[in-house]
């Protein structure tokens, strides 16, 4: 065991060019770890609170760092995270800021792994978890998107390639990149103008129906080429479509009541054989999540992101009510690695699939790749292309190499 010797914090750029918090942690035995907080655009109302980076850094220096340094063992992640929570003193981490807290929590974990001379996935996962050649997190590759990640593009926030039949993680990641490239060609053939959204997905000036056609075709072409099954997934991010005053989901070309939305999404699952559907309803719509899961949960993954915000209390309710069968896991939504691991554990105990995820605002930090391996998560949502996205995918490929 090695005590935390120092935690230094600074402002760095995220992939949108916005300031975010980076932490460097040192242990008394010379271990070093660096981590940075990501940031969401379509954030859930129940997420832990992100403060402006400068404020979070100042608060962490005042309250959190002094409690950690020289008193807490870096390898005791529960103690590290308890100390961070105690320094903050609120449930939603609004004193220190979840961005400073998550950066510190992850940086200390990395410093502990470095002290032990082992990779982060091994430190977090323990002796019984690690990369294996026959089971790996399938990367969910965002290939077309709109919503809060690209205005004027699709209403649905993310169309995802899901390479369920890939023989290994590298083939899976390359297949997603190939789907992304094929989508670009198909959009050009159809003369549909497209820039790129926050996560590097194509942001075409078109409607959801056309996006479905293009993505389905691209997935089929690449599946043929690569010789394994690739399916389509979605993050609807429907909280952003929900008009609570009118009680409808507002699309550019339609309005849907909650029960019409259930029918619509169930129809999409059938029509496009969707492997994965995230946030098809508003963040408070436990009932609709349960209704959809009842209808299609045996053949697709129904995942709550804004619904659960990586929070065990909200997940508990979801389990009780059968609202979904999967949880999106984002460490910065809840603030510490311990809370994140608790959410994964509660999910697995109750037959919910944990899906480890990036945010739309990212850095070159690769913690989530290690977290996905450490928790044996079936899926990792980390984008398809773009430097801050490939940082995670390439790390996953390197980790998989350890198993070979
Ligand atoms: C999501 C994420 C990541 P954001 O909704 O799942 O894709 O987006 O980080 O903007 O919440
Ligand atoms: Mg989401």
C-alpha cells in the first residue's frame, strides 16, 4: 500500500475545445496516474454536478486534495472515493464538482496501478477479471448522429454500428470504422450534405428515415465484406425530444405521445432488427421503458442513460419496475469509480447489461477501455473514428493483445 503523495489539477481542452479538469496523482512509492473528466451535451437532470473547470479545480485544491494527501492509500479505491465524497459533502458533488472528483478518482486509481506495476484494468478488475480472447466488450460505433451533438441533422442522436459477430476486438473496431466510411460514400452518392457531429459521426442534413436506410445499407455492405454479423443500434436521447408541457415527443416531422413513442420504437426494433436501443424515452419515463422492455426486451438491449445516470438508486427503481435491461455507465455522471463499480455490480446482479460509455466531450483519456475490461462489460460505447474516440478503441486493442 502506498499513500497518495500529491494530486495536481489543471485545465485542459476537451474535444469540443471546452475547458475540462485533468488530474495528476502521485504515490509515495513513485506511482503516477493522469486522468481527465469528459463532459456531456445531452446530460441527464439527475447527473452529478459539473462545475466550470476553474471553479472545480479551486474547490478540489481547497477541500479534496488536503484530505487525500499523506492520509489515504492510493490502492484503497473505496477509501480514496470516500475521502473525495466527504470533502464534497453533497450527494450530487456540487461543492467540489463531479468533474474534479472523477478526474481525481481515476488518476489515483491509475497511480495505484502504476505503483503495483500492473495495468489499470487488472487493478480495477482484480485477479479474476481481465482480457480474454473469446469475450471482449463489443464497441458500439456512432456512425450517424444529430440531436444535441449536431443541430439540423437527424432527430435521433446516434445511429450505432454493433459488430456482434466480430471474432475479436480489433476486427470489431475496424468494422465500425468501415461502416463510418461506407456511410460517407452513400451520403455522397445521394448528394446529402453532411458535416460531423461532436463524436465524429456523420451529421447529415436529412431525416431519421433516410439515416436508417443509409446506415442499414452500410452495415449490410460491411458485414458482407468482413464476413460477420453487424447490426444497428440507436441512442435516441429522447429527453431532448420530450416536450413536457405538451406531453409529446417532438420530431422535426412528427409528434408522438408516450404510447405512440412505445409503438414507434418497438416498430423500429422489428423493422431494422435493432440490437441496441438507448434512451428511447424521457429521463423520467420509467413506465414507457418498462412497456417497451416487455415488448422487445427479449430480442434487444433496452438501455437507460439519462434514466439511470449511473446511479444505484435510480437503477434500483429500474430493476423493480422492469424499466430496461441495460444501464449506460459513465463515471462522470456519478463522480467516483467506486460509485461506478457499484452501479455495474447492481446491474449484473439483476441481469441488466452494463454498457461502459464515453461522453460527447472527451479527451485522450482511456480509463473507460480499462473499466470495460475490468467489469467484463459486453459493450463499450466510445465512438468510431476521431482521435479522442480511437484513443479508447486503440487502448482496447492493446489490452486485448495482453490476452493473446
Ligand atoms: C450519450 C452521450 C455519449 P453526452 O447520450 O450517451 O454518446 O452523449 O455525453 O452528450 O450525454
Ligand atoms: Mg445517451
